[in-house]
């Protein structure tokens, strides 16, 4: 279990960062308020997202909570049982888990997710720290998994 501490520490750190940033935004801004940081490029915009990524599947709170619990159970099982997961893989799964937990807390508390990162100049959707962990951690995990699998095949082919 000691070798898995990196996963749990990053998961808790990312969850804490997500909760902290959402708390600051929700505590200091009015819903739908937008503060320009770089005019017409980057704003802090406080909204509730009642759907998933890009607002799809609006008002499916319990579906998202159930799916999150299933995904987290699979990740926890992998972390505890899969010996082939290296440190970078565990850390990436920590980002995914921390983000998934952060958004699940919002869904359970408010029935929606607090979003506030608004890159108007390059991205039409508003998102949050949890989303960054889920998307970046998930994509990088898949890339790393495929890379590791490719390396194993290359070693196997040379024998």
C-alpha cells in the first residue's frame, strides 16, 4: 500500500485544489458573473453546468453520480491490484480520481457542477479544475498505457 501512496496523495491534492477554487469562486462571485482577466480571451465566469462535458445530457445527476462511482471503483481496483502500473500511471489516475470526486461532490451538493475557467478566445466551453484532471489525466494515461504496451511488444519482438 505504501507504493500506492502517490496515487492517494495526488487524488487528495487535486480534489482539494478543485474544492478550494470552486469555493473561492462561489463565495466571491454572483452566479453568471464574469470577470475579465484578459479581455475577450480569459475570464473567470461562474456558472452551474447541469450536464456533462460541453453541457450534454443535461439534468442527469444520478446517472453521472452512478457512472463516477463505477469509474472510481475500477480505478481503485487497478491501483490496489494491478502491479504493472508505474508511478506516472498511478499519478495520472490520481488526477482523474480527484477530478471525478470533485465534480461528484458538486452534483451531490447542488445537482450541478461549478464551472468558472472561461477561455473565450480559444474555447467556447467553461470548465473547472476537476475537468482538467479528468481530461488531461485520462488522455495522458491512455497515451502512456499505449506507449508502455508498445515498448513491451518491441521487447517481445526482439526475442
